[in-house]
């Protein structure tokens, strides 16, 4: 297990480091600039989708979906980050507690 | 450096308080990571080593859950790397803003994760000569690092008391947290289509490819849309 822990950690640090040493002029090309700007948006959105609908390797609709809908309403009203997170957690926890969703 | 001090003080307070909130929110998830780590067969030192050294939540969860679902150590390592690839993009994005060098840079690199990058980019890059972006990155990175590791430890040692993290809605909390991070970055129709495209590709691939790959594949949306739109402008 130590192999997995240490090799995983070393690789993840290396990936973070590699990004920081890519020469600055590469970033100044309009195409690269645009792609780098859009990358976190596509990756974070994909993470949101996977965190909301995926359960190991299948897609499910469970308590996380109404929880995310509640979080969306909170975001529309410009709620602070912690409130958005709490609203989602409470929604999912309540639906599960009352047996309305899994 | 004569910026208006009152304005900067107000902005600074706001940034530091947001960074603390993010740390607290992430800590809720850190507790569940610590618990998951020790319930799936890692020792407390191994679970802690992941939070201290790997320090990128999605990769940590990917590694642990791959091991738990019967994946080999090598599969788990590769999945965690795939999941960590996006940090290279974050690092590339943050480096010109942070302008660090030497040991400071090595620390900044380790703190480059979803939350610190999103907070750094959520600020106006020109505001207070870039100080707002830099403070947001550092404050969020350090707050998350401290609370994530503290929470991992608490979760790992008190695993039996936690029960099922799902009954506390922690899985929904992390989805909402990530959503709240990407929300302020979506400023145009192009951004919105990239967000939807990335989400749809990830969902389409999730049932057929190993964990970690769907999110990586979503990067293609940014590459294609970025390439097409910048060509159209020039």
C-alpha cells in the first residue's frame, strides 16, 4: 500500500510542477491562452456532473440531484459558499433520513 | 504601491473570510476521506500521507476507492495521476499570476488545487495590482491544506463514530462545493457551453471507462472550443 500512496503522491506533485515550468511565451499564444482559461471550467463541470450522478461506474439519480438543485437556487441568490454547501448537505441528508431518496 | 488602503482592507477581509469558509467546507469532506481511507484498509499514517503529500482531494478519493473496489495498486496510482492532470493546467494558469520563485514556488505548486485556483481566478486579475488574486490563492490554499489534514486525521482516528458519510449528505456537499467554485468562472456563452459540454462528456463516459478518465476526457471540450474560438477572433 505504501507503494500506491507514495507513487501516487509523487506523480501528483510532478503534474502540479510541470504546469508551472511551461514557458511563459507558450501561454501568450491566443489559442493556448483561451484553452488554459477554459480548462478549469470543463474539468470542474465534469467533476460536478460525476459527483452528482455517478455511483462507481453507473449513473444514478439519487438524493444528490435535488441537493444540487437546491444549491443552484442558493447560488442564484448569491449565497456565500458555506451556505451553498450546507444547503446541499442538509437537503440530501433530510431526503435520506425521511426515506424519500437514496 | 499607494492603493486606496480602506478598499484593499475591505477586499482583503472578504477574501480571507471566503478562504476560511472554503477550508471549513472542505474539512467536512476531509473527515469522510480520513474515514474512507482507514475503512478501506489503509493505515492512519498512509491515509495522512495522502492528505499531506498528494493533497488533491479528487486524486486521493480516486486512489482509495480504486483500491477499495479491488483495483491493483498500479491501477489506483494511474487513476490518481489521471485525476491529478488538471492540476498541471491549474498550475500553468496560476504561475504568471503568482510570480513566485525558489522555495515559495515549491510550496505554491503543492497548494495548486481546485479550490485555490478557482478562488484565485474568481478575483479580478488586475485588482490591487494582482494582490487580490495572489491573496485569494494563498489564503485558500493554506486554509484548505491545514483544515483538510486536520479533518483527515479526525476522520481516520474516529472512523467508527462517523457512520455513513452519505447520511450526512457529504457526497452532495462536495458536488455543491465544486459547483459553487465553477459558477463565478462562467462569464460568457462560450464558458457556459464548455461547462455543459464537459459535464455531458464525463457523464457519457462514466459507465464505460475507469474512474478518473471521464473528467480527463472533458478537457477535450476546452481544447476544441478554445482552439475554434481563438481562430475565429484572429
